[in-house]
């Protein structure tokens, strides 16, 4: 878990951002910290506030992570959870049908009996954090090849997660911090009986439309309320946030806690250059293509629009988000600041005899990233360069839920026979419950929409590699993309949850004997996909080792409070600021973020620029408007109330 001013990759964070005047240039104290290493000295000296361990634990355990991507907070003793409407949109979409468009029309449960159970939503509450860096790094021995090192690291992580799960019963994830500089074991309490209580109409939740989507303040009701259950009864929650009907006041110190996306600010300039010149343009082309497809499909009928609404909203948000990343990296002023920051650290490393050899790690990262770029075309179409550890992100060549089920079944059976430490992370014992929740989801499947997405992704695949490519020919089996998609969707039996459950408990021979065309396709591409994945994992291991050495030097030279961002002259951050939309669905377990911001509330424009410059995400800013946890002028009463609530 972290304490963050800004979103940090793959951690739970405590976000802190402060502004001391209206002027954008006056921002200070922006950064990110782990929840177990808060900036106590800074808070005491500057704000005369000393968060106690009990206060931090209370806030940590009141924060909730959605497996669909996003954050929320407990707000009652009987399991109510508040989040944003766009975070709940995935669940609203899956609950709906032609007669009940909950995403568009909203929902309100008049009684608990009226609450609707979700098909596959999982909420996680971080219960504890343990630093396992030494044990993870000790598994990688000198002289190991990158393949051997990657295998050793994965094996020890799997062992740590399994031991923890068996000992505590809690979901246990080892998360990578600082691109490999540290490893923490996060233990989560899982809730998989989650029911919808309230959602406003989408027009009310999304008032202002696209222009306001990434702005603040937003004059809408961007909210969803769920309730978690245990053993068929509303869960009893000890740590929850109390509602503040008045909202924050001028100069009030307000904390924001949640599970953010990620920031790539600690990447080397060489890797950021590859991100700018190759990866981001690739991702933008993918989301632009999907957006056009979904818009055209939605325009044909109201029912089509309902089926595609959540995917379209997600792809549009991702397109805007990645477009913002690219715009930042193409800004000469921002690039100059990134260059100056890295050069400053490099110079300090060279001057320090203890770390002088670390300078070679920058070249190791550059070479590894070049290999990843060479492997990327095949890897991205058969796997995804936007990887996840828990959950699923499909290959670009084969879109749709039916192929997702085929791949999950194929790989779960193949991986199950391996030792736990040698499995792909999402198929380890520690991830089994979450895997089964997704694989056995009862979400509706629409044949026409599956055919549409599969046709387009197969066409994309053939266009990328050429119709005469041997693998393309094997995948299409002599048919046009549309005909092949129709054959696959109409021929598979994986729409039936009972069939998936039955096959899941069988072996590879039974899977082959099923003669299901979607399963056969998943098997066909699994070999080349795993080969591409092997190359990617080996290069990622090289980068992890190199980043770990750079992180050691950075921590020694700059201290742990190194994740900072200076505003540019325009007041916007000089780095990549992630958004915590649910659109990064099922992303790698991320840290919880707790942020504070001390801003004037009387000037809309400055308040918006302050929040964005501070690096607060849209979700954090929106929730900040509604829940006030603590005021510096009410330190005693507010802190006490928060700790006791």
C-alpha cells in the first residue's frame, strides 16, 4: 500500500498533494508513499498533524479495490460501498438485458431483498503488508540467465503467495514496486457476494459529457453504491468512512485513499522513448479502431447501443488517457525536465563509488527494451503488452468473451499439472478463487456482438501479418474473417456456464475430445503465444534486475521520498499521470493510495488546475468532493472521529 500524491504502479497508495495558494507555481509536497511508510515528519512540521498507526489502519481498511478496476470506500457498518458510476458500469452492463438497461436507466433497491447480486464482481480490502524484497531477491543467484532468474523469481513469489494464503486464508499478492526495487506481500480480504444498491441514470452520472469527463469540478452524480455480503448476510464492517454533508471548506486538509492506476515516472529515458515512439501509438491505433467499430454497431439500434455501451465508454476513456500520455511525452518542456531529472541521478551515481557500476544498468534496460520492441508485434496480437497478473486481458487478434473462456480453460488445465511455482501467475493456487469467479461468470453473451468483435480482430490480425502468413492461414482455416468468426461463435458450447465448469475439472485430453472450435483455436495459438511470452518475460526480468539496482542507488542518494513531480509553467504535471478508471480492467493488483490536498475552494479554475497538477486522479478528485475525512483545523475531533467510525 502506498501513500501517494499521484498514482503509482501496482501499489496501494496514500496520495498526498498540497497547494498553499491560488498560484499554480506554489504547489508543494506532491508525491507518493506507501501506507506503511507515511511522511510523518513532513505532516507534523508543515500541517501540525500526526496520523497515528490506528488512523492509518482505519483508512486503509475502509478503502476497497474493485477487481473490475477502480476504488471505493466502505461507508456503513453493514457493508455499503461507494464508488464512481463508471467503476460500477461494468457490473451494471452485465446485470442488464433488453428489458432492464441499468447502465442507462439506473437502479434503486427499496429494500435489501431488492438488491441485485453481481455475476463476477470481487472487492478486496487490504488487511496487511509485508516487505518480502530480501526473500524475492535472494532467489536470483549470480550467474543465472535471464530465463533462469525469471523462473526463480516467479517460483519464490508463488511460494510466498501460497504460504500466505494457506496460513491466513486471505488473498495474497506479491506486488512489484519501483519497477523491481521492492516487493511487498499484500493480503486482502475478498468479498465475492457483491450486490447493487443504487446507481443513477447514466445521463445524470455523466452530465457534461465528454468535455467534462476528465475535468473537475464535474457537476454530475458520478456514483454507485453496492453492498458486500458474507454468508448471505450484509457484512459487518468495523472500518468505514462517515458521510460529510457539508463537503470540504476553504483550506481544509483532506485525505483521499484508493487503489490508483500507475505512473511510469521512474522509467529510464530510453524506455520512455520507446513508450512514446512505439507503444503509445500502437495502443492508440488499437483503441481508435475499437471505438469506430463500437460506434458503428451502436448506431444501428438502441439494443446494440446497450450491448456495446460499457466497452465503448472504456475504449473512449482509454483512447483519451493514452492520447494524454503521448501528448505529455511529445511536449519538449516535459521531455527536457525528464532528461534533466535522469541526468542528475546519473551524475550522482557516477560520483558515488558504492554505486558507480550501477550506471551500466541503464544500458541493460535499453537493450532489453529493444528486444521487447522486436518481439512486440507477435506478442501483442497473441498475448498483450499490457499484462495483468490476476484476471484476463485478451490478445489483440482474438477479441470477445468466448475466446476468453477458451483461453482460460485451456491454460488453467495446462498450468494445473505444473508445480505451483512454474505456472503463469494468474493460474497459481493463490489466484484460483478469482480465476474461477471470472471463468464461471454468468454475464450475458450476445452472438452478434461476439461475431462483430471477433471478425474485426481477425481482420486486424490478417492485415498486420498478411493473409499468406502461415499462422494467419491456420487461424482462418481458409475462410474470410467474418465466416470464420460465425463458425467459431455458432459452434462453441462455451456460452453455457455448466459446460465451462464441467470442462474445467477435466484434463487436456478431455478438452481436445470436446471438439469445440473455440477451444481448438485457443490450443492452436497457445504454442506461439507462449514462445512470445517467454521472450517478453526474459527481457522483463533483465529490466527488473537493472531497475532494482537503480532504485537502490536512488533511495540512497535521494531518500525514500523520491516519487515527486514538479509542475511545469502551465501548472500541469511534468510526467505521466494515470487515471483510475475501470477501463484498465482487471489490472495488476495495485497499491492503495491515500492523498491529501490543501486547496482553496472558492475559485473553480484554480481548484481544477491545482488538483490536476497535484496529480490526483479523476476518481480521487470526485470522491474528495463528497467525503471529508480530516480537517487540519479539527485535528483532534476529526482524527478521533475517523479512528472511531
